[in-house]
C-alpha cells in the first residue's frame, strides 16, 4: 500500500479543531470522528454536498449518519422549518404537526396501529423493551451479537462496543444469539421462552442482509410463545423500502422503532406497533398496573415534526423512492465493477438507498464477514476519498439521498477506483 493523502487543516479549521479539543472530550461530538489524517470542520450543506469552513465541497454519503435522505437544505424541508419556527418551536403538548406526522407513520408502517414520538433512537428502543416487559410480565430480551440498538444500558451488552459504567447484572437481562443463525436463534428463544419479553432485531444488521427464512423464523417462534418481536428500523426505516424492512421482507413485527429519516435532520424518533401493546404507554388507561411511563420535554417537538413530515412528503411523492432506488443501485453496480477491475476481493451489499463494501472473503450473510472487513484498508480508502471530495464512512456504509444524481454516482465510482489504486499495490 502507498502512503495515504493527508487533508491538513487551514488556520480557520485548525483553530476550530483546537477549540473542539478544549471543550469536547476527545474533540468529538460522539464516538465518530474523521480519519486521523483528515482535519476539517463542516460549515453547511447543499443538496447532496456539504461544504467545509474553507469552502471545499464534498459529495456526502454520510448524510448526518442517515437522516438527510432528501439531501441537505431541501427547499420543502427548509420552508416547513422556517414556517414552524415563526409559529413556535416547543409547546410540550399536542400540535398539528405532531399529529400529522403520527398519522403519516400509521398510514405507512405496516405494524403501526399506534405511535409514540420521542427524541432519539436510543430512547425509542429503550421504551420498546420496557413496553414488552410490561405486556408480558417477563424481564429478558434477546438481541443479536454486534447489533446496535442505542447506547442505553440494556442495549450495549453484546453490541461489540466496550463501555464502562454499565451496572453489574444488566447483562443478565439479555440473551444473545448470532444474526442469521436460524437454528441457534430459535433454540435460544425456545430455551428462554418463559423469561423472554422480546426479541429485538435489525432487519438488516448494520450491513448484513437477512438470510432467507431468518426473519420468518423469528416471527413464528416469538408468536408461538407470546414474545414481542421488535424491529429496530432506525436505519432501514424509509431507506431500504417505502415501508422499511417490514415492507421489503413482508414480515410484520409487534413493535418497531424509527428515527433518522423521519426527523428530517432534527431530533425525532418513534415507537410504533400493535394497539394493545402501545396502550401500555397510555396514561389514561384503566389498568394502571400495566402503565409504562414515557415522557420527554421535546417528545413530538413541533419543529422536528414539521421537518419530518416535509421529509416524508418529498420521499414518498410518486416516483421519488423509485428514482432513489435506481440511483443507489447504480452506485452498488459501479462499486462492484471498480473492485473487479482492481482485482480486489470484496462484497458490495445493500438495499434501497444504501450500500456497503466489505473487504473480506466469506459468506456475506454471516455477520463475522462484516466484522472481518479490513479496517486498515477501509480507513485508508476513507482518507483518500475525502481528500478527493467524497465524504464517506466505509466502516459503516454509503447513505444515498434523493439529491444524488447519476452524475454524482459516476463521479463517486470513479473516485472510488482512483482511491483503490492509491492504496492497493
């Protein structure tokens, strides 16, 4: 491999980065940071592009970690936010915008007879688990190894992300199985059925697609034992299909969690599901013993709801999602061709409006293949592509938006090929 390109900060960016390091632990907002050799700070977004403080433009495939599915500053979304900002940004009670967004989710999501809005994906999965425990009278949740369902204590064990500060004993409330291991997952459900409140699963676990029959087996086994099946559709919702994983795979869970795309870039998430389960979140329910307390100052925030509703209006307009799928398919096909031309062994995966490259041999349906994807190669490719004006996070995936054009895709594929050549002997 050659030496990689370094994107060096200018005085403006360097000063901002110094300040970030002074005020934020590690100089980061969360756990994600640019590759170590890339130093830049973002100024603003425009459609499929973001622009840094020095005026350099990047084609963006991070898209705020997924929420910007109609691109940055879409005129319809900006108009909705501006209009709502002039009317009010927070009420702490029902607003027309929140009601209309809830109505849209019920109309679009197969399992959604009722919805509750919250402010983050971690909150949504936390409450879904709590509802399942209340409904079943059981304590344990089965999740899949290396799956990510947010950063709360009941989601972190088994995620593969090490963290201190988790109370001792939390892991005893969790059962883990291997994604796509049908026999192993069903056996774990059968063995723990009397204690299991829920099984929570991503329809596509990070980049790994479900093996034929896997989700069906989970649905059958959970239904047989009265266990709540939760689909975490934070990533897949409105991105791999108009109706998310439920629509693409034809499996209806009992509960589902949503975020990212439904908020238009603002803090918004949701729990959706069967009316009898969602009634546990009803503070006016008759049986108070089954009531699940759920509250938050910004739940259903009207500004976020307005942005989310406008985003779904754009995304679900006639022909819009179909065009998004076609552009994304063009990207996946182009990446495959570039890898083949370079003689690099890799898998290109993805559905709907996302793509992922796994630099590993092995079965693409085995999550171990994704875990084995060459981290050094991915990091070097990240840096090379960013230096060439393509913002990617190859350890995760390419997120595609309705703002990306065929010309953008072709440029991206060409840059990917150039970057491969720069890092592979």
